[in-house]
């Protein structure tokens, strides 16, 4: 969750920015609202301004992830105690796939908070940061360090189900099914309907190829999330608490709700993949749509939804979701190729050429990009020399040449030889 900067005193609990669906409010003329900065005593003014610029970038349409990251980094540079900025840096780095960098940010956040607590600042320890740290380390493939982070959280909070669920997932990732099931058993002993256990158990069944059981468990998990969300959102639970107790519990519940929303998004994406594999295109579209609506930072769901729309020949909508995915993963191969294919489908030939060229320059073993560059050169530009170059690159990636490929069964081979013949028969240029 991206943290906002409202605080009555330095380093007390913050108001949380809900950003599950992405995009901010705009005025009637589609211009963004003016940035209002409320300076907080004890905070560097320039750091506060930079932090608010980061919040505004997150509320922009489309979401300006890179701009937000730069603003939060500037806020931290200007105020070394600004742990909220560091947490937002880490969360954005996670969204952008910069997992090693995110792990370092969360480690820095822990060190800042430890120092502030020791100096008796009005800030509480945040053991939940170990959860973010463990996830970042796991995604950075530092599984031993990730396990240590989750274990550290369990030492502080022995009943933390999310730490156990992540340890189960780590063991599954390492193909240690026995270790994974041990943690699942512990979770289910704590609660028969534990969400983390069901999620990891579904992944176990998916790994074993039992998609029917995986789907059943994920659907069950979605039902549990709906019930938990209703419980956590019930205002009656705060009625008999003091103001401070209610504030602390509300913040804790808000964090749980936001994490549940991301889990909902991930589960919808998983169910969408299963539906697509089963040939249920409309159902897959529904799941992927739900996934991105719940979490606009779910790059995988954006890519999957874009692929569905591309298959439906809805090029404009597909391009939107490829662009959203590329805002998070600028070098993603499927995203770059998909966006180029959308532009080609929309008849924007020059833009498609540039997009395919960028895809090929980024992923030089992509035979599809080379083929499409050859097609555009041949069909749209009548540039036989360029077509020959790109068709030859395509064949080379596949270990073929113009003389060894089969013109009868290989379309690129046929097009290449036709381009060679047309170039050789073209009249010589006049002097």
C-alpha cells in the first residue's frame, strides 16, 4: 500500500491512500486537480513537497510509476528520517519488478525505524515490514534470506499466518513439497479456512497438474476473502475502544484489507489462466478484468487481459493494457511484441515498425519481431533490401538460410525468396 504523508506529529500513524483501481480524480476539463501540499511540523518542507508529488503521480491517469518513484526517492534524500517515503519506494520497486532494490529499501526502512525508536521518536516498530522484505527477497530469488525475514517476523509474532504462508510458498518454490505441506498443516491447524494455506495448497495442486482442485481451492479462497473483508470493514468493532486503540486497529485492518485485495487480484489472474487454457475465453476475460480492476499494478494480469483482447482483435483495448504492463515492466518481451502487434492491427504501420524494432533491439532472438519487420518492409514499404535483411534474421534465429529453408511450408522462406527475385528483377536506378 502506498503511504500518504498526513501526520499530526512526526512519525505517527498515517492516513492510507486507497489506490486499488488506479487513476485519480480530474476536473471536468480532464486536467488534474492542483497539488495541495500540507506541510507537517518536523518534516523537511521540500521533502514533504516531493512526497506529495509522488502521491499525485500515483493518482495520475495513467499511473506515473517512474515519476512517483523519483519523487519518493527525492523525499528520502531530503529527509533521512522519512521512512514512509522509503516504504513507498520499496512498494513501487516491487510493482516495477525491481525486487533486489525493493529488498534494500525495506531493509533501510527497518534500520530507520529502529534508530527512531531508539531515539524515542513517537514511532512504533513495524514488524510487518519483514513481510515486505521477505516477499522482495523471495522474488529476487534470495530464498534463504527471504526465509530468514519471514522467520524473524514469526519470532516477533508467532501467530502471523502470512509469514507461515510465505514459508510454505518458499518451500514449494524449492520443490520441497514436504516442507510446504508442513507449513500448510500448521496454518490449517490454526484455522481450517486459512486463506494463506488455501492459496499455497492451490499452488501445490497447480504444480501437480490438478487444475480442477486448484480452481476449487482458489474459488473457496475468494469466498473467504469476501467474508473477511466484510468483517474487517465492520465499524462496530471500534465502538468500545479508546480513540488510540481504534486508530491502531483501523490501521492494522486497513493493511490487511489492502493485502487481501492484492491476493484477490492474483487469484483472479490464476483462475483466468486456467480458464484460458481450458478454452473458456469469455470466462478468462472476466477473471483478468477483475484482476486489473482490483490491482492496477498487476502487470501479469494486464498482459493476460491484453492477450485476450488481441485474440478478439480489439486492438485499441489490448494496446491500453500492454501499455499499462510496460509502464511496470518496460522490457517485457510479451508486452513489447503485443503492443507492436496492436499498432500493426490498427493500421499504424510506421508506429508498428518502431515498436517491433524496439522489441527486436531489446530481445534480439525474437523471430516474430524479425518476421514482422520483414513483412512491413516487403508489403507496406516495398523495400526489398530491408525485407531480405529481416527475413534472413528470422531464418538465422531458427537455424535456417535462404538455401536450406522450405519455400512450400515456411512463409518467411517463401517471402524471402520472392523479395530476392523482385530485387534482382527491379530496373537499375538511372544515373
